[in-house]
């Protein structure tokens, strides 16, 4: 069982032109957030493959946060739709594996969104704290195949 | 290892988890890792010395160093030397955000004869030491994960060649308003042929219709005539009026613009396109502030015509105009509507019109019903001047806009004056002028679909990044200038189109150009030409091609923008973006999770200050320990400490303040000269 001190590990997918500068700005202005947040930057959130998300859970990340460009995306006006369908796809697989689908979250983070980013992360951390460690879910799922 | 790794492929029915079978590459074997102190910006919080020692033990890492300033000339030279001496095949630099120095370190690689794409930047400053300066030990653990991820990623890095293509030294400029015309002149002067394509019968766009212009006092028509005269003298500029852009094909360096001019169809071959199509004025809706319901409500553009064409007396519809109410922000700053933005130039334009009225006619009263006055920069002088002339300014708010009604043949305005306790004022005027904002042109959809320029939520064309990559669009070779990108005044419009002109010239100048090879590629073995990727690609970059007796997808590397949208839709996982491959991303995730064997006790000896005071400075910046030792049994001022430790006094001040807050030090009164505070260790 998890103790009070469980600090959820969060993988952030962030876009290099729009949300990265926002996340960088949080650092620049020393607006602190949990140090168990790791960011991978990509060109566009519509290019995230569901298998990367699943891989993160398998490796022990408790949550995946997608910092999207929303309507600001410079590649596609349908970016939010694309990203949404990727999340839906990933959640289908998560369900198959008994991983709680609340472990994925998306929000638009713009290039000056330092505070919103930190707020999103702390809300998400709280949700994940309630859900507990991913290990419980993956272990639960794993149990039958071991027997 | 992950519990699911072993049976990953059998667990799910979903094809989205298919493993890629080809794209195999040789892993990098001789990696150099450089971890930057950044003066103290990183090393004050992250124990970079310990990290570089730990990283040195990693597989495939040949060199691991912590350096004071990675970007300094001397460190760059050392890196070049290391790459050569140690025959490094990849490097990782853990320092600031990649936005700052990616090019610096790519160039280091190039100078050392290493492929620039065999380098990975790891952000341990903005996303680690600064973000977690409150938890130095955790920051160190995170930095370890970040660097591990960088090493993992660089192992899979491929030597990539920039895509080289030949470029036509010709530019298509769409829209011959002031922005397009002015840019055409510069482009031609820099040795490019320019096709200036205008839809209307005349050049000059909105400026030609504008009458007297603010700040310079010139007439818009005169400015355009002068510019047009110059254009006609330049043989490298071909002007087409009454011309319609029908179709665009090709890509950067080699676009074909199909243009019809009256009955003639032309094909123009250009290396780049500059879009300067301009804007439309917002058209007030019927009934908006009485527009169209009362004859005495007109737009600022109509009013300007009236000023220009009236002599001696200002007369509208046969009535002498003695009072004018200007209503600002019409069609702009709509918190609920479509146009959320400020149109930038209308405050100045309206005040300027009011000044023109005063100059030309006497005895006309002016009421300005505004939300905020945005006569920024030198335009503020217009506002000062108008206030001096006795114009009355009344502030209203969006939630309680002024009402315009016709009562007993009079045009009556009722407005709450927000600067006088929201007192309701009611008065009649001879004319109401709606200060309308700027909106995207009605035909901008047509242009954006032909050139595939993305638009923002405000429906104007989108730059890649307003600060870092202005005037560039994600479509390589397509640039935007002037108001098609968003509201601007004339000066700003011309500035942006000239910026675009010089950008275009840099890419076309050499006659050949290099593109970053960060594009999609297809796995010929597994692709089944299901067309899913082509269907989502908004850049027409994917076309079928025959390969080994079957059809497969092929990516046009000069039109592909590397967005990656095609990746997740492929049922057989056969398409990926270079540098963002499954191997690279998934190995980064593994790297984050690598268990850090960080020694949190390593410095405990040093932390015990010699006099026996047990101060636990574990996990705090090294400089704290230095300050604490210096203050052992002594009281010192900041300048004394600065001299003793060789640390700048403002850095010390900052640390002492924090140390004071954490109860490590405390002030100990003034020094002898009563010039500085002294500090001592807190018992
Ligand atoms: S420039 Fe002035 S009138 Fe125009 S939208 Fe901005 S605030 Fe309103
Ligand atoms: S989505 Fe594209 S790459 Fe994938 S199989 Fe279909 S055609 Fe080939
Ligand atoms: S990455 Fe894919 S979707 Fe994006 S432009 Fe290239 S081929 Fe098209």
C-alpha cells in the first residue's frame, strides 16, 4: 500500500514550439512543481503514438500529461481532434490492461503558460495520488497470467 | 524490468502497439557527456560533479565531464578536441533549454567532423535546477534521469544529411498593398525576380483609400503613387493586376503558381511565396450601435472620406455636423464574440480623424466613447493633442455599451461614464462614427487552403512562433507579412513584410538551400498503402509509389513539415519522424526511470563544520557550505565574504537572504563604518 508520501511520476509530452517555452518559463521564474515530472518534447501533440503512452505506464510512470497547443497549433487546425483520438485509442488499450484511464490528461499549454502548467500538474498529481501507484494496477492485471 | 515487457505483444489485440521491424541502425558506442554548471545556475542545486562521475560508468559513455560554461569558447574547443582524440561518435550536452544553444553545439559537432544530428541536448536548467531549486536533492535525481534519457536517445541517433534542393531566385508576392509593394522593391533589389500578384484592378490596397495617414500626415494615395512609380522603374518586378491565384503546387525552392489574368492563364515558377493579402474592415451588423437603423451612424472609413471630400464645412446628408461621437472597439476585443483581439490601429486612427476635423473645420465637438485608449508609442502625442483641443473622453465598459437611439429626429447617445461613478450621461450628436476594427479578409480561407497556411483561432494566418519565428509559416518557403497575420498599423505591416523579404532572400540567395531532415519516412517492408497517413497529412506530402511489386507510401521531404500527425494513424506502424522514432522516445522513457544511485550522504563530512557545529546543509547548494565555513566563528559583511570566496556580491546577497530564511545564518548588526550588515552562523 502507498504511504502518504507517494509522489506520482508524471511523463509530459510537450510541443517544442509552443508548450516547451511555457514549461521552461515556469523554471525560469522558479515556480516550482513536482520534481518527478519529466518532459519529452515533440513537434506536435498529434504525433504522439499510443504505444509511447503505454510504454510510459509499463515503465512505472503513474500518469501521462499531454501539453497540447490547442487552437494555437501551427501545423493543423484539427490538432485537438487528432490528439483526442490518440488519447481515446490509448485509453482503449489501457482499459484492456486495467489501467485507470484517468491516468492520461491533456490541456492546452501556451508559450507563456507557466502558472497554468504548474496548476495542471498539481491537480493531476492529486488525482494520481488518489489513484495510487501504477504498480498496483499493473500488478493486478499481471496476477492472473502468473497463476 | 517492466512487468509487461515480456508479453507486451500478446496482451493486446490493438494494432497500435505493433513493433517496428526495420529502420534498424547501429547504436552509438562512444558517447561524450558534458554537464554544465552554468556558473551556478545549475550546480547550485544539482550536484553536477557527482552526476558526471556516475555517468562516466554508463555503458557506451567514453567521456563524462562537468564544465563551468558549456557554451564558452574554451569548452567548445575542448569538446572538439575530445571528439577527435577519443573518436566520439555522439555527444550529449546537459545544460540549458535546447532553444538556446542547439545550433552552438551542432556547430561544435560539425567543427569536429561529427554529424550534427549525433548530438542531443538535455535541459537540466529551465526544467530541472531552476524548476526544482526548492528541492536540490530531488533535482539531482531528476537530472540523472534526464541525462540518462539523453544518452539513451543519442545511442539511436542517426547521422542525417540536410536535404539540399535548388532554389528559383524568384518570388511570388500575393497582394499588392503597401506591405507587398514595399517588400517587392527590396526583394528585387536583392537580386530576385518578383511577381506581384494583385486581385483588384489597382495596386495600393487599403492605404490607397486611406486619405491622410497618422504620424506622417501624408496622403495614402500619394505614398502608394510614389511607391508604384518606383516599382515600374524596376525591371525585375512584374506586376499583375486583376489577377487571381488559382492553384499552387510544388514546394520550397520550386513552387508553381497558376495565375489567371483576365482570360490568360499563367504558370509562374518561384522559389518562395510572400503572402501580403491584408485585412477587411469589420462590418457592423445592422442595429449595432444603430448602424443602418439611423442615417447618422457611419463607420470611421466613411467618415474619413467625408472629411476628405468636404470643404469649408463638414456636411453630411445635407446637415451641418457640429458634434461627433466616436464609439471605439467596434468589432474588436469582444470577450464573447469572435474577435477577441485589439485591432491596434483604430484608437490612433479615430483620434487622428478627430484632429483632422479640428484642423479643417471649426466648432465641431468630439466625444470619444472608448474602453481603453491604446495610442501606444509615439501615437500618444495624438491623444495629448486631442485632449488639448478639448475633445471629451468617456470610458465605457463592454458589459454596458453605449446605446444609440433616434428620438425626435435626434441621434441620442446614452452611456455610463465609468470614470465618474458610472454616472449615466445622455446627449445628442449630429453624427456617430463607429471605430471599426480589423478582421481577416473574406477570401483568406481560399488563400490559406491553396497555400496550406494554418490559421489561428482569430482566423488570421499563423506564424510559426510570434517571438522566435515571426513571418515564417510551417509551410517551408511560404511567408506572411502585413495584416494578413493580424492587426497592424502601416509601419508595423511594412516592417513585417520587409522582415519576410530578407528571410526569403537568405534562403534563395545561394540558389540552393538546405532543409533540416526532420521529416517522415516510410518502412517499405511493412507499408501496405492503406492511405491512412496520406488522408491526415495536411501538406500533401504523401503520395503512393511502386516498390518491389506493391504500392507503398512515399514522403516528399521538401513538403513534409515533420509534424508527425501521420505516425499514430498508421495501422502497421510503418511511418515515423526522424529523431522522434519509437526507439528514441521509448528509450528516453526508460532513461527517466533508471534508478539513480545518488549518494545523498556523500558530502556529509564536509557538511560538518570544523568547529563542531552540526549544520545539516545536505542537499543545499555548495556555496552554502562555503559561506558557512567562512562564517565559522566569525562575523563578516557581504563585501568581505565576496572577497574571501571570490563570489559576486549580488549572488552572495541572494544566498544569504535564503540562508537567513532557512535559519542557517542571521544578521549580526552593522560593521564599524556602519556601511554593511554583518552575518554570522545561527546557533
Ligand atoms: S486600438 Fe483601441 S479601438 Fe482599436 S480595438 Fe484596440 S483598444 Fe479598441
Ligand atoms: S498509414 Fe501510410 S505508412 Fe502506414 S501502412 Fe498506410 S500507407 Fe503505409
Ligand atoms: S510528418 Fe507526416 S503528416 Fe506531417 S507533413 Fe510530414 S508526411 Fe505529412
